[in-house]
């Protein structure tokens, strides 16, 4: 047998053996794969929210555990029962329902009655997620839809804010206004009177020692969780940084009562649900654009609508409404910034 023929035969045998031990994947794109799964991503996001949840328990006591626990339990059970009743694949253990309940709980005031988190989780999971086809098919962020439903249905109960107790076993708390509420109604001067000097105000906003939803506690804890997600590359900088940057610029230019460029962007950045919304809700894979350029546009839109509502709207906070409104435009943004197919311009010129 000639030398070249023997070499080719040996190479074919080696290739055949290699295919048996390392089978080739011949399929449509994507061809680049890794070991990440939906469950791994979802449970990592849940873990990233753990520091903020711990701080909410520290400041608001057992109420934080009860409210958040009811949201999570209702979300997981409702998804499981819905899928079981329709003989669908059970996905209630992949962490997505758990995450929906956790995010909804962190968007609620600590003093709400216990039927509030149950009703909100049912709307979030059953109506917003499962009736649209399950994870990956929902148009809007489920947790935010659940909160919007609760705010429309029980506006008074959803706007009763408790003063942080800083005691784990404390069961009672005095009601008060949120920093954004004080800022909107009485201005920054009154806010300084309530919290002391500017340094004290910033430190308390950063640590979370103020009234608000459970997820508004401790911006530093939320930033720690966000750093985990960015490090794991589960989210990128495009949406949160464009979101926060737009809020900061708009607050500086239009947020002061003394005219243009007299606002305090730090107060707006650290107050309300901005950190939670920018890093954990606006970056939802299903309801945000997939193209990086589109994500920047999405973040800018969220920031602009947030500040429009905060400064000119009837509510002191606008993060929820901003993200839900931009969810509507996510498919259009992706379509508008998507790269042109190879040869598309050439074909157009040929038609002319």
C-alpha cells in the first residue's frame, strides 16, 4: 500500500474514533455553547438579592420575612399547580417563579396585609407569565405587573411606609414618608432637616435606614448583588448604567427648585427603587432588548420616564412605570437597531 494511502486511511480512522469520543454537534445556530442553564442563572440572581433581603430583615424585622415569604410561596405554588393542571412540563423549581416572588416582595411596603402579597403573586405568575406561555413568552416583567395591579387595587395600603426599626424582633413601627415623597412635596431643604446634614442623608440612603419598600433598603447591598451578576456576565453595563446615568443627568439639570443645574443627582440615585429596578428588573432577559445598542436606548428611556414621573407626575416614584412602558418598546427597539443582513443592500440596489 502506498505511503500516502496508508496515511489517509490512518487519518480517517482517527477521525472516526474522535467522532465517537467527541461527537460533533451539527445544528442551526447558536454554535457557541456553555454550561449555563436557566436554573443556574435564576438561582444566581436569587443569591445576588440575598444581601438586600438580609438588610430588609434587619431594618423591618419579621414583617420582611412574612411578606417576602408569602410572595415566594404563592408564586412557586401557583406556577406548579397551573402547569400540573394543564399537564405541562413542571418548571417551578428552576428559580424563575422564586425570583418573581422575591422581586415582588422587595417591591412591597413592609406593613401591607398578608392578602396583598398573595394577590400580587397570583397576578404576576398566572396572568402575566403563564397565560402568555410561560418563561420566555411574557411581554412585561411579571413582578412589576403584580405590583402595578396592587397599586391600582389598594393604593392606600400600598403607600403606607414604615420607619425602619433596626431591631430583628420588632413587630411595630411608626409610619412616615419616603425620601422621594418628602423631596417631591417639600423639597430638599425639608429632607435635610429630617435626615440631618448632607453627609448623614447620603449615608442613610446608602445603607438603607429610611422608609420605603423592602427592596429600597441598602443601596450598597443591591450594588454588591449587582457586582456578582456583572462578574458572572449574567448582565452587562448597558441597561443599568444608561438608566442610572440618565437619571443622574436629568436630576442635576431639572431636579432643583432653584433653576436649571441645581438638582442633587445623588439623592435621586440612592432613593426609591432605582437600584433594584436598574440592575435586577430592567435587565430581565425576556422583556428587554437583546442588542447592546438597543439596551442603551432602553436604559435611557427608562431613566427619562422615571425622572419625568418623579418631577412632574403624581407619584413620587416612577421606576415601575418606566420599566413597564419600555417593555412595550423592546421588540421595536431591537428591530430598529438590528444589523442588516449580508447582501441586503446589494439586493435593494439590484431592484432599482
